[in-house]
C-alpha cells in the first residue's frame, strides 16, 4: 500500500538556504547544494525547494539552482517560487524538477491552472496554499501580494481540487518555524474536503507531530525547522510513524 | 547505441543522470533516423497520454518505434507515460487517442471511491513477478509513483507486476524484450538504479 511521506522543505532566497518564523524573521543556513546532498544521503522520500522571494521580486526560481540540486538527488524534486507561466514550468522540468509548486500565480490568474494541467498533467502541478487562522473557526488564504484579504480557505482548496491539481501543499503561516506542533483541525478540515493528496507544513517540533498530522488526514508532511535546528532526521520521524502503525518507507 | 527518446514533454534529465551514474553511454534522440540506429530504447515521459500520443505523431516516429520493437525486437523500456503509450488506445477527457499498440490494452484514468486520494503519488511496494527488471531487488520494495492514469494490458502473454492502491494498479510489464514501469526508477533511489541497471545490462 501507499506509504506516507516525510518531505524536507528547503527554502531559499535566490541562492541561500534560510528558515523563516511565521513567514517573517529569517535565519540564513548556507548552501542549498550541501543541504540537498545531505538529504539525498539520508535517503529521504522527496524534496521540496521553494524560492520564497522570487514571486515578490517578479522573478522566478533560478533554473541553475534547480539543476544543481536535482543533480544531487535520485528522488523526486518539487520546485516553486515565482512560477508564472508554461515556459517557467517547462524550464523547471527540463532542469530536473519533477513537479512544480504554484502559489501566487494561481491566485492572480486562476485560469492558468487548467491550462498548466492540460499541458503538463495533474501529477506535475502542486498548488501551494499559505494559510492563516482568522479566529477560532475561520481560516483564510494568505498571500504576500495581499490579493486575497478575505478569501476562504476551503473555497480556494476546493477550486484547486476541482481544477485537477496533483497535490495541495498547505503552509501554516502562524505555526511556521515555531516548532510548536501542527494544526490537526486544519488538516482534517482541508483533507476531508478535497480528493487531491495533502502535504501539510508548519509547526512540526518533534517526530510525533508527524503522526498527528497524518492521522488528521495528511498524505505527507513537509518539515523544515526540525531538520535544520535539531538532531532529528527524517528517519526518526518515519520510525515513530511506523511504530504508530502508519506505513512508511524505511 | 542506447537511445533515450525525448518526446519534449517532461523531464529526461533525471533519466540521463541515472544512466550516467550507472556508467552507460547513451544518446538523446527524437528523429526517425536516430531511432532506426538504436540498439536499445528508453522512452520516459511525464504528462498526459493525449500529449504523448500527439508528440509521437508530430515527430512521426510511431512506425519506426513499432518496427524496432516488434520486428527487430530491440530491448525497450517505457517509463511512466512511456509505459502507458505501449497501449492500443488512451482515453482522457472524452478523447480517445492511439498509443503505440505494442502490447494490447487501454490507458485510462484511475478510478477509486471518493475517499481515496488521487493521483496516486508516493512510494508504494511492488509485488514482483519474476521479471528480470527486479533481479537482485527485494520483493515488495518501494518505488516512486506519480500518476493519475493507469495502463491495463489485455495480452495474456504479458508478465505483469502490480502495486496495491485500494485496488490493483499495473506497476510494470514485461513481454519478451519489451519492458515498462509505471513508477519512476530514476526517482526511486537505490532500488530504482538497480532496476535500470538490470535493463541496461539486458541482452
């Protein structure tokens, strides 16, 4: 049967790896290639590489960074950051990416999603959705462009799902970088409403958080801080998941 | 000469990297003439059947591929879309398009009940069937799948291995010197590299 995935997320600002807290404060962590090499040697399930400034600056993730990182990996690579057009996607794939993550592009021009899917196939397109909690019960889509002030999360995820995106990457802005635990309610809320597999990211502070996330309905868990700032490895997370009866690849 | 057929859709770089890692020489090819000169063929692909079928038409290589595979019987490996294109036809969004028709069968969308996530994405274990592809690989090893469509061969002589995803999905196929994998060996770490080596070593 299908295994649950633990996916390290590597954030870059053009050329350096960094880690944010609540999408704000940043810490610089060095070379993406070194980090990719380490993850490959740890036999991880896959890798997500996101340039978090590209969209803001009107550029897109550097194709040569994609190539240099893809060259270190024999596992699937998803890349994102300012992916705006079919040309951007084609370039990313040619450089070695297997899937592309789109965020701002989808929000600014939702008609592009079905076009991308038609050309490249559903399995190639990951819709990345940043989410903030408005109050006890409401979640809103967050965007650096401020373009979705009151956009309901579920409406947006359902739209993406209906258009046929391959996966949804849900980034919890409030918990990002805090290592304070995952939002199981949010995971359940979204995963029970969409057919596409859900990759949840934001807040994992210990391996057991992965169990919580998966049991709440995620198909995969995206992790950044835990691996950058503690001694826990992806395998540590999978061991705990395995002990808790969740099929993983060990 | 090992020919890596580039349909121009998807990512062949990963396959190139894997072949390089295994120290085999190959050529990236896409014309009828180049295919005619190949002694072994690999057809990778990511994308829709429709797009793949269209590209084969645009490049006008259906004929030469069938000649090389069925008449000259050179070893052939189709990866993901490359395996799905072995089918007679593929149905997608109401359209029916033709495949290479090398091993009779149909490629169509995976259907599961509403609570099952689709596409089929991630690592899943393959129940091996004795194919040479799996030589030296532990049974039920995991390979990486990322697809929304599946190939269902109708040829009783084809040796098929399955993966379980709330029901069986064809994971790989072997018939004489024709091979196909739904999963991506070039993305499946060590077991994937071993599988590719088994094909590249195959005479």
